[in-house]
């Protein structure tokens, strides 16, 4: 058996190549193991989420809701630089109770179960905007809680501002004794009301 000779150039090259091959093999195996465990973790989380979504069906029925639809695809139409675009959205459940139709989004985990979570809130807002409904629920399957989420529309905000302006103008109008000023305030309010409802 030949012993390793540190003065022999071929032996040194062989040693370096062996070390490089071992290091590369180690890095590849480490990467493969890490990827396997990451994918396994994601797979388990998805499987758990799917199980909870199916359990949500029984939970909703126990609360008196009838299931109309489960994960159907709805198309959301929007404009981008004047061009019509379409996006597919897929709410978990569409349910009905007392003649009213609701969207139910089922969430699990620690963060997504709250509307304070940015991604969850944006998802619910898009569903609320794109799918005709009488309300939207976030179903937290970790705590078995059905939360009604309500978004204030632009129209409601405008109406609220207009109502405040009308009340303030009415109070000012009652305080002012001059009819021409009252008439001017009335005309301004009529114009505001017309503009607000037109746009």
C-alpha cells in the first residue's frame, strides 16, 4: 500500500480534489435535506389548512348557514392603463342564511386569522368588491370564531361627508335671519348634492 507523500504533486492534487468533492457532496446533501424539510413543512401546513376548510363546512352548518358554493372561481374585471384585465378569485365558501348571501373566507395559523393581517384584509376587500354579497365573514378555525368584516365604501364616505355638510348648513341657516342668505345656502347644498350623486 502506497503512503501519502506530501512532496508528491500528484498526491497533493488528489487530496485537494478529494476535499473539493467531499465539500460539494456535503453542500448538495445539506441543501437537499433543507429543501425536503421545508417542502414537508409547507405540505403539512397546506394539508392542515385543507382539513380545517372541510371542517369549516360542518361548523357553518351548525351555525345555521347553508352552503351554496365551495371554492368556485369568480372573475374580477378591472382596468389597467385603459385596458380591461381579468383576475380570478376563489372565496372558500358562499353561504346563505335568512335569505342573505355571505362570503366566508377560512383561515388558520397565527396571523392570517385576523383582518389586521394585511394579506387577509386585502383578500377580503377584493372578495367584498368583486362578488355580490350581503356580508363577508372571516372564519378563524383555530378558535372556531366567525367574524363579520365590514368595509366602508367610497359612496358611504361621500354620503357621510354630505350629510355632515347638510346638518351644519341647516344649523347655520336657522341661525341666520336673512332669507337671501338662507336661499344661497340652500342652492349651494342642492349643487353639492347633485355633484355628489352624479359622480
